[in-house]
C-alpha cells in the first residue's frame, strides 16, 4: 500500500514539474529548431566563404566536371585529331592536283598559271612545315631544380618551382613555359617554343583556304549547278569521271570555306593577344587584375608588353629587317627569344608586377 502511494506521488511530482517547465518554455521546440537552422546556415557559410569568390569562380566550379571530361577525351583522341587534319588537308591537295590544276593549265593565261603555281606551292610548304614543327616541337618545361630558375611560386600539382608565365596543363599533366593552351589538333601544348609555329600554321592555313575558296568560286558554282541537274528526268549524260569531278570540287570548296571561317576567327583572336603581349591564359588573368586595380583607382598595364610592334618582333624573333623575309615569309627553325624561364618586364608599379609574376 505504501509502495503504491509512493509511486503515485512520484508520478504526480514528475507531471507537475513537466507542466511547470512547459509553462516556463512554452515555445521551446520552435525556438530550438530555429536556433539549429541559424547555426547550420552559419556553419555552411563559414565553410564556403571565400573573399575571392565571384561569378567566374562559380562558373569554373560548375564546369569542373566538363573540364575533367574534356581533358580526358582530348588526351586520348589527340592522335585522331592530328590524323583528321592530315587526311582532310591531303584530300584537298589531291583534288587540286588531280581535278583543278589540269583545268587551270588548259584555260588560264600564262601569267595566272605562273601566279597560281608559285603562290599555291609556297602556301602549301608553309602550312606543312609549321604544322609539322608545331606537333613535334616541345612547348618547353621548367627544370625540377629550383637553383636553375627564378621561381616565383610552387605548382600545387607538380609540387615543383614554377617560373613566371608558366602554367600547369591538366592534359599533359605537367607545367608548360609561357603556356597558351592545349591544342587537340596538334596533340600538343602551345607554349614558349612552339607558339610561333602554331600561329604561323593558323595564319597560312587560313590564307590557303581563302585562296582556294576565292580562286575556285566559279568552278564551285558550275559544279554545284551540274549536281542540281542529277535528279532531272531524263537524267543528264554525265560520265563517272565528270560526276566525281563535280562532287570533288564542291567538297573542296565547302571544306576550305568552313575552315577559313573557323580558323580565321581563331587566328584573329591570337593576333589580338600577340599584339597585346599576352597569352590566352594571361588574358583571363589580366582581366581580373584590371578589375582589381580599377577598384583601387589604378590603371592596369601588362608588364610583358613592349608595344604592338615590339610584341610582334619578340614573338616572331625578328632582330633585323631581313628577318621579316627569312624568318617570317620563309620556313625557319630559329628559337624564340629567351629561355622562357626569366622575362624582362617593363618598369611599372611594383605591386602590379609582383601580383602578375606570382600568378
């Protein structure tokens, strides 16, 4: 009996205490949930906070899976892209020699035949030479010993000294001197030692495609008009050779025109970059640096720019007037200026120079 009374009184005391606590903290569950929500949001923001975060950083983070996929596809299909360039270029050259050149020799006057023969072969030699040099010349890699270079930072992926203007290529998986980009059509990085070959290839390939499109305009329309008559009733009496000629001319003209537009746009973009004295990667870095200095009321100047003409002389390796012919208009294997490990900078502000060197 006493045990029952003691249990009953203990239960009643517990209920009374719960009621008092409930009256004292009437909105306790809601407040607790709200406090947990605020605390979790604060923790999340503290973990993700970065004073350098902007729209470009967010886009880079979103496209990181795409970059990973492109890097691996480019690494494995680089040989395929090189073979495709060789096959397409060879097909156009074969069409010119087999189909167009005999027609030019029969119908064109002697001065035009001489012009087409000289210019066409010169352009072809320049294309083949610079493409071969671009894919076989290493872009340049920094040495692993820190005593050999004036390192301005350490590569986070190579864990090795990184000179100025050097960047890590995720496809080649190593640092490249004065890296511009990794070109899948070369299966090689474009860097300090093969940048001139890459640009010259783009330039002369664009010139060659424009030359082929312009000189073959009349032949293209004649061949296209003949192909349009294939479906007529009765069908035209074209031989197999004539049909192959028509289709080959149309194929060559469409291919050359397409390449001229696409590669011409790329060539113009690199022309602007070279005139400014910067690479594709440095263009992105310099744009951020320009915005940073504008907030401080300062003017950005590229420390590696020597003026438009000076930038072109340094890029092409022109030291004398005759070099414009021997090193630009003719095939030349002369090395670029400097070793790519150290760079002469123009005397601008120390804060700006230090920031760019460390990138």
